[in-house]
């Protein structure tokens, strides 16, 4: 069987569409051949001029580009608005440390910068699969903090006076495996509550 390229396929389709077009013109636009030729020419001129105006015109492409830029700008503005609302609603803010290794971090192990090398006090790494010792759900580590970084109200609720020392231990942000049937999608827990599952990768 011979190989058919795109140009040949297009020509074949044009030839196939010519017969129904001729039949349509003869049925609806008179029986006189001169009338049919005249109507056909008008149709071709109308289609050709609309094609020229929409696809071969620099102004049409400039208008499309302006519309695309406007839509892109609106999407970016909407995204920034959502981000600002999210930061305001959840009380996230940047924390600045005074030492020379100062880094900007958000709460709950949402670092805004790459932190390398990892401090020795951090036992586990991003990407390791874990199991919660007490609750039994599994997940993957997606972030860490040297000590708990969260709004003070949250820390006081999470760690009563008897557990205040846990605040100064490494904490990890965990993306929870939804197959466990656990209600939340992420959690922020101290190192003492997790066990690594060896041999599993994400």
C-alpha cells in the first residue's frame, strides 16, 4: 500500500468534499449554471476574505496577542491574590534570623530556599517514606525544620506545658498517603513520632 503524506490526504479530502458541495449548491441555489458559478465565487471570496482577515492579518494576530497577555496578567494577578489570602488566612509569615546563615522560612517546614547542607540534628530526609508510630498512617517527608516553626497559638495548643521540650526537636512536614483513610492530606509532626520505612521510594 502506498504511503500517503499530509498534502495528498488534504487533496483527497478536498476532492471528496467537492461532490456534496456541488449537490448542495444545485439544490438550494438555482438550476442555472451561471447562478451556481456566481454563488460559488461569492462563497469562495467571502471565505477567502474572512480567512485573510483572521489569519493573514498582522492586526488580527496583534489583537490575539493582546488578549492572551491580558488573560495571562489576569491569571497571574488572581494567583497572587490567592497566595496573599492563603498567607493571611493561615498566618504564615517570613521569619528572619540574625546570624550569618540567615534564611527565610514560612511556618510548618515550608522553606522558601534550598537548605544545604542538612544539619546533623536532622535525622531524616525529604523523600523518605514514614509511618506514624502511634496513629499508623504512612506518608512521605516533604519538608523539615530544625525545631518547630509555627504560630505561637498553634504551638501552645499542640504542646502543653508538659511537652514544651518537644518544640525544640526537629519537625517534619508529611504528605499523607490517602489510601490510609486519614482525613488530612499533610501534617507537621516531631521526629520522635515517625519511623522510616526502609527500601521504599517515592
